[in-house]
């Protein structure tokens, strides 16, 4: 970080871009995996016997436990993107929000 301007140097920007890419991919993989596991575990007939859901209870539990980790990866991704935008974000919002 440059002490006089408060901006990140080019190597820090490259690392931030790499971190955002990793976080975005990690989020999408966790979220899609969780949704697919839920989709596969829910029976076709919602009015059918409850044993159909009970048989897939471990899969449903695992998929719901993945969601907080996907949320953390998403927040990490958004934080890195906001850090990359920096001063541009303030200028963008200044022109879009009426006062």
C-alpha cells in the first residue's frame, strides 16, 4: 500500500483480483452443489409419504450446512470487488443517488 495516496500497488491489485476470482468460483461451486443436493433429495410428489424426505435427511442436512460457507465466500468476493473499486464506487454513487 502506498502511504501517501492510500492506494494499493499493482502487485496488490493482482493479488486482489486473484482472491476475488477464487472467492467467486468457490462461492458458485458451494452454492450450486448445495442447490443440486437439495433438488435431488426432494421427492417428486410433495404430497407423498414423509419417509421419502426422511430417507434423504443426511443429504439435506449436508446441503444446508454448505450454505453458510457459500455465504462467507460470497461476502469475501464482494469485499474484494469493493476494495478494487475503491474511489470509483464513491463517484458512481454520488451521481446516482439524488440528494
